[in-house]
């Protein structure tokens, strides 16, 4: 029988397993080899009838899990746009798990509530967004975009004298949705979830970097919901906010910005100009688990109009009536939720303003370094490397899939394929505090060597 006290030995065992994993990170393969993946079958057991000792649980996770974990926390994982995990953020994550707080509001956790209040202020400060904006914490940028767009929908309808919550969809005033052709699929999905069919919105033409062309922007009005992007998932490009936001503001349109990772460019004096005018928007979605390097399942959105947030999300329940701060607590669709602000606070405090800037600048510098190495070896760099993203072409593209597979199998680094401007390509995202010049050089060497073996083979 298990006792109701936490066994101290379990903590030591867990700490040791974590330590073994973390110290392996600099040298381990970014992606598990076939044997480690095969060993995952060890989890395919029937649900046990009786108790399993806790030390067996941790031992099984340490043995099978640690071997097969994808080392996104190492320095040579460049797939998707991921981001590692800062030591302080991981430590905070352990404590947060230990505390098991429900961040719903001040009554369920004064601790979580205070840290959310502080990090909201810090985030608006470091990203230089309107300091009075309302901030809500969610699982990822997919949810951050959906949450912000939910607010936008009811706010735009309210301007037409329509109370969405009371009057609903049927007969609601028609809104216009404008979206860049390179909008992320989570944004287009969010819009269709919100009742805007894919045939209803208008796609705005983009240039060769994926930026909306402001000269081809249609006339805007106060029923327009305009979705912009800070940081294209392939190229890292930014829409021209200043020009577009000025027009939108004059017309009374709602501007929402998907800045999942690109919003962090605001923390860098070198990169900030890319975001010029972005603070004129109405709402912003941003990940913490990508470029801020906190553990997964962490993002936030900000909305200029706090009253619109309350209109969309406030709920009433008998047991809520005496909440001291009901409105601020309900900025998202969740009720019970994890105290994500604990790790965000730790990351921001550990880095400070200068450290966030360094993190952004270092990743951008390493992206440039990677691109230069590959260009010198005959690869085509297909994007302007303005941020931390590099899109790479190779020959006519027919061997890209084979190259990507072999690079992944070789195991020095991990990257994935993509399509860019009608070409097959692969993509590098440098988004981790752990990546070093040496990681970039080793990865470039491995990639170039793999490409050479492929191109000397008979087709
Ligand atoms: C990653 C990303 C998303 C989706 O974010 P999740 O955190 O995976 O939900 C949306 N937009 C952009 C631009 C992204 O890079």
C-alpha cells in the first residue's frame, strides 16, 4: 500500500533521472534512434490491475522515456519553431508541478494570481505593447489566436449594436475578414471555428517574403477584422504594420497580430524596426514556449480593450460572486488551468531585459551563420534572413526529401522539409538559448557532408 506522505527517495530518484538526461543534452542525438523508438513498446502494456510502486514508474520513465525523448532542449534541434528550456524556467516548472496550483483566480491561488499580474506587466513592458492591455495565459499560440479572435468577433459586432452573447450568430451583422495569404493555419482554423467560412474571408496578396503588400490593401471599415503576422513560420518575415495599422485605425478596423515567435523581436534593439507600428494593433498572440524558452504548453495573448475581453469571457456562477477580481481572472476560455506564469516569471527574471535581447540577437546571429555556411557550400538561401529562420533550397529540389531524411538519420542535427514560393526546401529555426556557434558549425558540417554523399551517388 502506498502511504499518504510523499516518499523522499522518489524525489532523489527523479532528480537523478533528470540530471542524467540534462547532462546528456549537449551530446545526445536531437532525435531518438530506431532502437530507442523501438523500446517505446515497453509502454504498450495493459492497464495494470493493481498498484505499481512509484520507484518503478520513475525507473520506467527514466529508462524508456529519457532515451526516446526528442532533445529540443539541446543546441542542434532546428525543426519547426520550437525553442529550448531555460534552467530557471525548468526549475520553476518543477516547483510549479510540486505546488499544483489552479491559476483560475486569486481565490484558487493567490500565488499564481500575483505572478500572472507581475508577468503581464513585464511582458507588456519587454514587448513594448500598450501597458493597460489585458493579458491571458493559454496553452499555445493556436489558443492565443483563437482567444484573441473570439474577443475581436464580439467587439466588432458590439460596434454594430449587436450583443453576440445574447443575440448569437443567426442574423448577426456581417463582418469582413482580411488575412494575408501566408497566415498560419491555426489562424485560418480559428476563424472557421468562430463562424467565418474559408470562402468568406478575403486573402491578401503577399510578396516574395510572405509579407502583405500594403499597396494592394482593399478599403477598410469598422466591420473589418484584419489578421497580420509577425514572424512567418518559414521566412521569419513581418507584415508592414505601420502602414497597415494606420489605415486600419483610421477606418476603425480591428487588427489582430499572430506573433507566435516574431513578437519577441521587439525585445531586440537590432530587430525592433521589423515590428514598427505593431503596437497600434488591437490584439496580439504570442508563445512563451517558443522563443522565451519555457517548458511546453505556454503562450499568452494581449488585448488593448479589457472591457471587450470581459464581454467575451466573463461568466457568472453562484460560487464566483464573492471573487475579488472576477473580470481579470476570466481572460480566456479556461476555468481551471496550470499556473503558466510561474515559469514565465522565472524565465524573464533570470534573463532580465538584456538577457531576452541577447537570446533573440544570438539566435538571429546563429541563423545568419548557418545560412552563410550553407550558401558557401552551394545551397540556395531562399529567404531574406531577417530573424531566426532560414529557408534552404538544394539543386532543383528533387533530392530535398532524401537529404532531410539522411540528415535526420545521421543524427548530428534535426531539421524538417517545407515548401517555399513553389519550391521544395528545408527549414532551420534557431530558437534555443542552448545553441552555440559550435552547434551551428557541427550541424553545417554534417549537412554539407550528407549532401555530398547524396550528390555523388548515381540517381
Ligand atoms: C508556432 C506558430 C503558431 C502555432 O503556435 P502553437 O504554440 O504551436 O499553438 C502560430 N503561428 C505562428 C506564426 C507560429 O510560428
